[in-house]
C-alpha cells in the first residue's frame, strides 16, 4: 500500500480492506469470478455490491479512485438501466462509473456528473481505470494514461448513507 491510501479491496475471495478496517459485505448476487490475479468481484445484477459502510476516512472532497474492471457486455453496463459504478456512495455522494457507451464518469449521485471525453471502454478486456478529483479539476486515466481532464465543480459531497461500494448506480 502507498502512503495516504485509505482503502484497498483486492477481491481474492475476500471483502476485507487490506489497509484499514473498512471490511465489506457481499450483497445481492455478488460473487467471485476469475480476475487478472486470482479472484475478482463479479457484479452482474442491479444491487450487486460490496458494502463497506460510511467510514469517516472515505468521506472525502478531494480523492483518487482506481480499480481494475472488465465489462460483462460490450453494449450495456447495467441491465436495469443507468451506469455501472465501480465505487460510490448513495444520493449526493460521489460515484465513479462507466456509461453504456464506455465513458468513465464522476458524479454526485442523483445530482450531476462529468464524463471523460476520451478513453472509452467498449471491449470485454480488463482495464485499469482511475479518476482524480480536486475541485474543480477531474482527471480520468485508462491503463495508466491520462485520457481526459475536465472542469467539474459540484456542491460538497454528502455522506449520509451506508451505501458505498455499490456496483451499479444511476
């Protein structure tokens, strides 16, 4: 783990946080499937997630989120509609997601969002995705390369829910 890291969920057949005490719980029909190195989380249906709670160290206004993802379908990321979130809070919290078109998205859940203008993911391969947010600058990365920088200045994120780590969001 690198200095300043506040959470690291590796999959590997466990929902344990490798850096802190923000261990998760599988919800819905979430399961494990083959990943790049051992087992990865498999989120197929609406409501599938790893819930990690509303820990104060995750209630950030400036942050970076990175993960490895592989789409299960090249045309649709959420069978119930909406976007496919990699990591998110509930209403008015932050959410890092992908759209059906393959654009990475940072949003204030239920309020507003900004999409990457390049670096679309439409294949079914594993990719490393990341977003860095320092209001008003949002930078999106795909496979270690900066692909889009956008201005996005939402109101402060709100953390009044236990819903974090959801796999699907609107």
